[in-house]
C-alpha cells in the first residue's frame, strides 16, 4: 500500500490512490461492497458534521470534517470511474468550467461593482443554462434537489420560481399571505378537520419560508438559531432541578412551567425572578 500511495505526486492524488486501494480485491471488505446508493447517507451525514464543526468555531475540527467529506466525494467518484462513467479529474474539470463560466467578471470582460450585482449576474447565467434543460423537456425547477430537507427545498424552489415572477413580491405581501394561511389553519383546527389542517399547516410553513426569503432571512439559519436557544433554555431547566436534587420526571407541570419562565428570563439577561437565582 505504501508503494501505491508513494507513487502519487500530491496529497489529493494520494487520497485517490488510497480509495482505489480500499476498493481493490486486496482492500477492505466493507469498502469493496459499497455502492453509490449505500454511501449517499454517509455523504449527507458528513456534510452536516462539517456544518456543526463550523458552528463550534474550532478550525481543527472543521479541517477534520472537511477531510471526511472529501473522502466520501472521492469515494463516490472512484465508484463511477469503475463503471466507466467519469473519474475524479472529470469532476474537477466540470466544476472548474462551471465556475469560470459563472464568473465572467473575474475570467472575462463583465464588470460588477458589488455582491448584489454578482448574485444577479449569477442567476442570469443560470437562467441561460436552464434554457437547454427546458429544451430537453425538463422543468425549470428540476435543478433543485429532491433530497434537500423540506425547509431548504421550499426556500430554493421559491427562490428559483421568483426569478420568473412566481411568488415574488415584497415583505408586506408575504406577511399578508402568512396571515391568510394562519387564519385558514385556525379554521381547519377549529372545525376538527385533520386532513385539511395538515394541508393548511403545510401552506403556512411554505408561506413563512417565503416571508424569510423576501426578508433576506434564510429559514434554515433562523430556525437553527432558535433551536440552539431552545436547547440552552432546556438545559438550564434541567440544571435548576439538579440543584434541588430532582429530575424532570419528579417535577409537576406547574413547577416545570415556573422553572422554564425563570430560566428564560435569565437566558435573555432580564430581571431575575425572586427564586430564579436558586433554580438556574
């Protein structure tokens, strides 16, 4: 194995050689039986681990997680090379050509003065590229991956559709749509119509996601921040109970609510309730 890897010139070449060795008859039994279908879930998990490492703010962890993600990308490319579809070099060449094409202000004669103009130019180029897709009978929305989490996919679909005038508008009109969908959900819940309530709830999520888009707030980022706050809040509640030698199961709903409110006040840096210093 050392001889196989040593013949390569760069770290990237050595990684490719390593993956090929793992896939070879003398390699790893687990790696040998993997397919693109079995490896895709690992690719998704590694991508999320990269995001978590970035949020933690530890460069050494980001470096390690990026390495894991890169390994799976190379692993997938090698599997496709084995069946004669493409190789890693094709992957690199394809993305390089795409980035050059979409950055004419860097590699061509186009002139832009700020990030907003770059973004508008990027989307204009993508619209031109999409004409070939439509000519082949595919939808303008087909470039948005089906495998994206629903919230991210909704955002991307609306972002793309807005480029041709669908679901455009401003914050005021988006807020009106949210209010309309919220009222429709309330009516369905009041009527006890579970089927309609589920649909109306989906409509509300969709319109709230669109509100974030027109307001310049990515729903995934916003929700992640809120979830982080909720987890911090909940852990404060647990800490307050532990100080009393108790558990969540031993506290009444009323006590849980009181602790929750006290910890929320502390978390936001507001005026502490009289007993909250002993609880959180």
